[in-house]
């Protein structure tokens, strides 16, 4: 998953509720007249028209997704979708036993985890994890400094192993490394860093194998541990879900950013040039956030994209992921304030701040079922700095619903595009049986309207018969344990 825009920390933590933090503050913000909502109606109507996702639009998006997937599998650079080879040929079976570790590095924090696997009878016997904040200076320091810090914390964590965790004496501990930055993977346990994102600017790392960087740092700490599997977080989510359910064929992360991966047949990957998989299958990391064909975009999407640090890139991600939904709504409300005086004679200062309205805010407003939409009024007061009447609150809800509906339905169309591409190449192996799409990420987990719109799009596109076999299921936090499971399946030791 690739998120390349700097994010306020609050955006990363997706919560569906806001806390008032104590007694209600006195209402000192400007009052607004309900008549202003009439002037805002044409802006809303155009937004709804531009963002509409009727079945023909969804069908076009699904077909274009499938076509871009095939083009991306034919050759590197063949489409917007990178279709990255994960080199994961062996998926968890449930037979795995022993203690394994995972390291998840994807932002300003990293997480270390250990899991004790007990085979098919006991499955996951125990798990433990710790989360560590990375000092700001290390995010722009040297390669050795960053990886030495990570390895030192990993060493401390490994030293506490005991109880239900039992690594044989003298045996090298094995680690699954989830690395959520752009890498060109060259094998299951090697990958060359292409570039840092998310605020990292570590010198001496780009062009180097990140697994070698971590292994060398662990050696400097005196650790008897090696990286057995380098995985993307979405690939880890698929492996984690597949461990519990053999019918999982696709994994999608919908959180701050978004990505999808799926189980593919090596025979239909021309850019493999005949290289065979031992298991007859592999996982492809689509990097679907870069998809852009035929999306119903508004002027507000284009303005947001133009103002981003990666204009023209990650268009699908900007339309469907948690990083951006709140910002699109903010831009719409700002236009309504400017052109229709929605909030009175002046544009509220808070509303002019990019990313001041977060996706958790619009989610919380859509949960408000009270007669007077009191929660909506409270959020508008806290975030925008205005008092509001019922008609204004309803306009705001309509804007939120328009953006979340488009996002959820486009995500659903993307999922169907993946499934239909798989079905076309496997001749009945997808829709002819139970097929599970594992979903992870705070946006999907905490935003019920978004989740419902996604499912409705999948059902509409597939029809009542085929959709009976396709199960879109939440799989919470599968990527962490998934990396440990992939370390187990690629172990140098026999299970």
C-alpha cells in the first residue's frame, strides 16, 4: 500500500466517535441562516451528478481494473497497476509449528510480534507484541542508525521470550518482515528499496536490499535471527486470513491508504518468462491505488489532486481511502461557504485548513440518527467553528454521503474487477465455489455506511446467483500474524 501524502497523526487513527472532552463549551461561533442552504443546493446537485456510480459506471470500472491487471502482468510498466510479484509461492496450511517473529515497519511506529504455532490441532497457541515509536531524527538519519535502533528494540523483545513460546536452543529464530514502502522484490527474502515515503528520508538506503540492512543490524546486536520472508502488508493480510480459511483468494486493505492482492496462477503471468511456482500459485500485489481509468471524479477531486505532493498519481486511492474522504468533503463545504454563504458572510477560518475535517469526522456525522442531528452540530462546531441549524446539517450529511457512497461503491467495483480477472483465467474456479475476500483497515472496520455501499456494489455487479458464493469478510489485523506465518512457511527448518 502506498500513501505518499504527509498525514496529520489524527488521520492515521481511525475512530468512529469524537469525545467532547468535558463540559459543553459556550456557543460563541457565528449563527447561520437556513436560507443559505438553498443557495448551496446547485453545488450539491452537481457534486452528486459528478460522483454518481450507477451500474454502467461500476461495470466500466470493474472491466478496466481487470484489463489493467492483465496489462500489468504482461510487462513492468504495462499499466497503472504495478502488479508486483510477491514471490510468495507457499501459503500457510495450518501445519506450521514453533515460535516465529514478525516486524511491521510502515510508518512512524513499528511493531514487533511473536507467535507460537501449534499445528492444525492448536493453531495459534499464543501471541505477544510491542509497538515502538521511531525518533524523528532517525527518520532522516542514516541507514545504519535506523536499522540498528529497530534491531535493538527487536533484541530486547526477543530476550523476553518464555512461557508458551519455545524456540529450540541454538536454532536461528526466523522473522517475517512487513515493509510497507516501495521495493522491487527479487525473492521471498530480498527486496531493493525504490524510495522512502511517509516522511522518511533515510540516507544510504535507496538501491539497497532492506533485508540485508536488517539482517546486518541484527548481527551487530548479536542476535541469532534472520529474515525468512519480506512481505507487503496486504500480502501479509491475505496470508493471515488464509491461515484460518482456505477459501480466501483476495485481501484488501482500506484504511488511511488502500491496496489489494490476490492469489494468481503463474501460467498467466507473461512477465514471469516461464518461471514456475512450486505450489502452482503465487500472490500478486496489485498496488491498485494507482488505478485511474473511468473514475467518476468531481472538480473537488481534481483540485485536491493538484494540491497534493503526488499530482496525477494514486487517483483510485484518493477517491476511496480514509486519508482523503474527509478532505474532499471539506473542499465541497468550503466552496459552499464561498459561493453560497453556507456558513454566513465569511468563510470559517478552520474550514480553510487542508485536512482539518477528517474521515472519522464524516463517519461520526453519518452515524447521527437523532431527530435534530445533534452530533453533526457538535462536530461542525468543534471542527468548523460554527453553530448550525437542521437544514444546514442535512446539507452536510448529504455531502458526506455522496463522497462515502462513491468511495465504497468504487472499492466494490475494484474487488469485482479482481474476481472477474481471476475467473476468466481459472475457468470457474472463483465463482463456481465459495470465495472469500478478506478486508482489513480502519476505514472498512469503522465506517458502516461505506461498508454497506461496498457490499451493495459487489452484489449489483455479480448478480444474486454469483454473489452467493462471494463472501466479503472483515479480517482484523491479519498482516502482522501473516508475516510470521509466511516466515514459518518459508522456514529453513522442517515443521
